[in-house]
């Protein structure tokens, strides 16, 4: 369970990364943390890549249909422009952002902003995905969530693609992906 750090004295920022496979609850956890920040009367803003229109254009929505209002952006630099005066910044689907997201998160944290980033740590090939490996390296707090393997019921760490599409970027849900453990993922059946 993630324990939010105590803020004392000067306003200090930090970076939290929530990662894992598809269907592990990353967005659900991001929404939970942002709602708690709002309860604490902190000014929050959440961003998502504009390419992610699976559920709603201006909302971050979990697979369980929990939602929070968000701002879709075309690039990470826009986040810096729009996050001025914000206490907590949430970023969903970070793997789809450009490499400059790493510097954007670092800049926000240095300005005293709590930055919460959620995204896939690996693509469907099991390779590190987008800026996520670098964000994991500079994060102050990391939460790795796990799904349940649909084949055997063990802990799932991989996102298995059920379609023949070979492109790295394929937005999808249960029709295109399923969570699998290491063994079942590598059996590819």
C-alpha cells in the first residue's frame, strides 16, 4: 500500500510512478490519489495524451469505469504551461508521451509540485515502453501493480496482444489485450 509522504516546512515536490501491465489498476490508483488530494483541498490537474480517446476525450477513465476530468495534450511541454500554480499533477498513459516528459516531471517536482505518473512499464513485446523506464529511474516513489493472468490465475506482469497488429501503438481493451503471467505470456497460445 502506498503511503503519502508528509510535507513539512518548504514546499517540496516529488515524482510518483504507478506502473504495471494492462488491467492492473494503474488508472484506478491514479484517480484514487488525485481524489484524496482534492479532499485535502490541494489544487490538482490531470493530463492524458490526446491520442487516448478510448473512453472519453476529456476524462481519464479506468477499465472499471471510474473517471476524473482531465486535459488531453499533444505533447508533454503543454503540461508545463498548464500546470502553473497546481499542487498535484497527474499524468495518465505516460508511455504514449514524448521523451521530454521526463524533464517536464523533473521541472514540476523541482518547483514543489507532487507529480503522479501512471503508465505501462512494458509494451506487448515485453520491452520497456516510451519514457517510463527513465521515469522509474528518477521517481521518488514507485508502485508496481499486477493483474491476474487470464490463463492460470497467477500474478500477471505482461500485456499479451491478441491481435496480429505489430505496431507498438494500438489502443485497445479486453478485445485486443489480456494480462498474462511470465510463463503464459511466453507460451503465446
